[in-house]
């Protein structure tokens, strides 16, 4: 079994998460935990022109993250 990735959250993403409802925060946590196991799940979109950047959507939330070795940096959480 592959070693899980380390999840890191950028300060701007922390502030965005704090502004979400408790239900939406749980969705973000669940998505982050899933990304720690598989950072490139079906449905994840590679952001073209940006090395290592991906987006994952759980309507109405969109997470933007960067994969770097064994680390995933959650950069942005926004409501679509």
C-alpha cells in the first residue's frame, strides 16, 4: 500500500475554510483526507499551464491544490 501524502494548508485557504459553514468544512476535510490517499482521483482536473496544480470539485466547493513529492498543498477553497 502506498504511503499517504502529507496535507498542508496555505494560510489563505485556512481563512477561506473558516468562513464556510460547518457542513462545508466537513466536506473539505473529507476531500483532503481522500486526496492524502489518492491525490489524482477520477474527476480531478489538472490545471493546464501550471505544473503540479489540480482542482477537485464537490459542488458547490472547489479545491485548488499542488502536488509536490509526498506533500499536497491546499491553496484555495472557493464556492463555485
